[in-house]
């Protein structure tokens, strides 16, 4: 039986969209996997030495154990966003003569091999090996490693239960932010206490009982849940959501664009995928922290200009690149109705501009890094509103990837939308603000760079109609191709 | 109203449809019958300019559908679920279509009231999104939405499939009324020979992309069709 399951699994894997993808994407994905895997392995091998150097007086394993609590919480968060519950595949197996406990066991076993479990192992295995080589007691290292492995599996099984409610997600997010804040201001340092637990896995192997027990317990809870709900109205069923009624009458002031705008707002609020984009774009706000905090980038204002564009452009870029894909599920309807492309596009534009404006306000705390930085953010926002919006919409029209609205994006799924045209279209998005800023900066000064970057946004306002015409023509030109592409099975 | 001339569609040089000439006068109730793969949906998609014809053209109300979009205001259709917006409630969907076709909210409400029987209390104010409705109920929504704004041409692909018997009978009445009262041209396809002969004044049989029969419906038509399909 197991052999048959594995055979099905192999077919599913071989025939998944990853392999059906074009060669360029395959290469890119392999590179991506090698890159992340490579980084994890390198960090695992070098981790010991880096920690010894960074915190010289403390035993590296003790230093690592201090940060494990954050690794644990972030792992849960990332899994919540991306890891899928593999239930839906049960349905065809329900009525064939296979014992249901075999099916459930296989499903649960399969999840243990998920990408999210393998990635941390790529770090922890080499790290443990280095520890052993460096003369740590192999038995204790093994005990610690088994503890970590149990925690990984714990997360793996926990996420399937957590995934059913949003409350847990906000609890985790809240916990992470509070803990970081408390530690930052020196009020309460959770890492010290957490370190005791993680370190005891190393010093006192008897503590292994806790993580192993938790992992086994959760595995059993999952097993029981799926056994009890092995019916099409149980675990496999899609939940019928309660309707959120929205009062969107205030949108009517947008005139002819209003019907589309109302639809788009509902689309974003009522579907899993666009909600994911919404949350992701919130994280873009923190992009600046990577660049503004480091001295080297202070000398490279062109890079800062690029970062500033990203701070306010998160939603614009990630939402805009999938216009019109967002409407792919009912594109035939749109194309057989009397839809003015202009109003349709304007509705998306309004949303994107609104998001940039909100992000600009939300990025006010960046004033902490000085007025110059905030001026850059403002100029970046202007570039986003005026130019980037049109470039992104143009790129989106070339995208033609069907989007399943109410299904979360899987890991690497974004690469589905990747092709050479996308690459070309992303060049002006990334290089654009850098060049527009750098040339006047180089020849005149910093403020000139900012003024020119901000003025570039005005271009969009002035040539709005021309830009919209170009995009409209593109929509019309590839109408049949787009309908066909959106009609394909995902 | 609609004139189909020399239309053909090929995929990778395999011809799936080749229709020499069909003239559909205004107000006709036109039925399309054929086995799976006969080209029914392809013909409807060509009528709605959702796919590009390999040769020939279709004129609807003097407008060549693949050249201009001016046929859209007087045409409506329900082909499959991709004509529904899953995250809207039925009401929101009707209002949205209404807005696109220039019909105000109160007018949409008034029209929906006429279809209370047809909905059978399972559509309106159910607080459910369209994606959570059953296939049959989704179909009811799609069909009624296609009637909003008194279009002159209505295209329905297999409207009877997935509907319960009561609704099928009600739908037949709705379709018959449409052509009698309002001079509307209705095009439907169906696998159900009985329903299609009941409702349509003219039936065209497609086989492997070609017109093999073009019948004005009489008492004998059902028998004739049954004989044809049992060969």
C-alpha cells in the first residue's frame, strides 16, 4: 500500500506546476533552492565560529540557545503564512478500499518531509557536527539535536491545528513584538529564560521528554482529528464563510469607477491570496530598517533611494503585478460585459495610490533616521504614485498568470509569474528610482536628487491619459491570449 | 439579428468547428444540440468574442463581434461558473451586473422580485458567497443575472444541467416568455432533447463541428432527434 501511495505522490510531484514551468523558471528555482539551502548549510558550518567571535566570553551553544526562542516563533509565523494543510488530497482516497488510518498516517508522515522541516535541518545538522568536532560530548549534542528536531516536528503539526483560526496568528505576532520590545528596552529578557530550557536539552538529556512528548502529542492530536473527520463534510470540506457585509457607499464619489472599486475592495478583504499580499506589503514598511541602520549605505544614497521606493511601494508592487490576474477567475464575464478598461484600471490605480499614501504616513517613524531619509521616502512615494504604478500595471498586463483567489500562495509560487518580460519590466522599477536620483545627485547635490525623483512622479500625473491608453491597447491586443491563459487549469 | 458566416475554429490545425451559414432572426428561440465535443461551447464563445475565429465572422445586430465591442451593451450570457464572481453574495453580484448594464439598484430589486419562485428561497438574503452555493443555485444566479437590463441577445450554455425538475420547468417558462413578449433572441444549448424541443422554435444539431440538421420545431422533432442520436 505504501508503495502505491508513494507512487501517487511521485506523480503529483513530477506533474506539479513547478515541473510544467518553463526551463528558465526551473533553473531559477533550482538556483533559489541551492541559494537558500547553501546559506543554511554555510550558516550551520560557520555558525559556531561566528557566535564565538560575536559573543566571545559565552559558549557558542549557549549563545545560540538564547536565540532559539525567536527562531521557534518565526518558524511558526512563516509556516502559518506559507505551509499548506495537505487535506484536500484525501477525497479521492475515501471510497477506495484502503484502511483510513493508513491514509491518515501516510498524510501525516508526508508532511514531516516538508520543505519547512528540511530547511532548518540544513542548519542544525552541520552545526551539530561542528560541535562534535570541536570536542563537545557527542551524546549531549545528539540529545540537543533530537530536541531541536522534535521542536521542528512540533511546529509542523502545530501549524495544521493553528491554521484553522486566526486568533493564534495574532497571539504569535503579538508575543513576538512584545518580547522584542521588552528585550530592546531592557525590561524583560525572555531569551535568558528560554535559553535555560534549550540549554537543558544539551546538559540534561532527560528534558528531551518535553519536546518529544509535545511533538508526539500533537502528531496524535492531528491523527485523531483527521480520523474523526474523515468524511467529506469533515476535514475535507471547505468551510462556508460568514458573509461580512460592507458598507461601501462612500466609494460612490468615484463615479463611474465606483462599481469596480467596490468589487476590488471586497475582493481584497474576502479572499485568502490578496489578504496575504496585504499583510506582506505591511512588512515592506520595515524594509528601510535594513538599509537605514547601516553606515555603509549612508555613503550610497542611490541604494537608499531604492530602499525608500520599497518602503512605500510594497502593496503597489505585489498587488499591481497581478492586475488583471486578480480577476482571472471570472475574466470571461468581464470580457463579455460592457466594461470600460479605463474605469477598470483606474480602480486598481486608486487602490495602489491609496496604499502608497497610507504607507507614507505609516513610515513617519523613519524621521528618527533624520529628515533626509524621510525626504527620500516622500520622493520615493511620489515616484511610486506617478511612474511605478503605470509600469507595474503594464507589467501585470503581460503577466497572464491565473490566480486562485481563495487559496494561499505556496512557497515559490511567486516564481510562476516569472518570465523574461517580467524581468525586463522589473528593471525600470528597481533601477529607475536609483538612476533618477543618482544623476542629479552626482552632478548637483542630494536635494537636487530628491527634487528630481519627486518630480518624476509628476510625469505620471501629466501623462496619465497617455499611459492609460498604452495599457488599454495592450489589454485589447492580447484579449484572446489572456482569456485562454486564465482559462487554463491551475 | 445574428448572422454566422463561414466561421471556423482550429486548434493546432485540428478543426473543431466549421459552420457555413446560420441566420438567426430577431426574437427567435434558438436551440443548439450535439454530443460532447460537437462544438456548442466553441460556437457560443465565438459569439461572445472570447476566442478568435480562424476564418469567417459573426455579425450581431449589424456589428462584427470580433471587430467592435458595441455588441456588448445588448448581449448577455451565462456560459459557466467563470461568469460568476465567487466572493460576492448573489445580491451584490446582481447589483454589480446592474451597474455595468446601467440598471439601478431599485430596478434590479424589482426584477429579482419577479424571480422569487425561480429562486425558491435559496438565493436571496442567504448570507452566503456565490462560491459557497451549490452548483444548481449558482446556475440560477448566473441565468437571472444574464437577464438583467433587458438584453436583446441572451446566450445560455446548458441552462438545464444541474437544475432540479421544478426549476427546469420554471426556466422553460421564463425562456418562452422572453421570446414571446420582448422580442429577445435567446440561444441555448442542451443535452436534454425534451426540454430543448419544448422551448426552442428552431433546433440546430452539431456534430464534430458541422451543422448536420437545422429543424423548425414541430410535433415530430423530438422523435426525429431521438432517432438521430440513437444511431
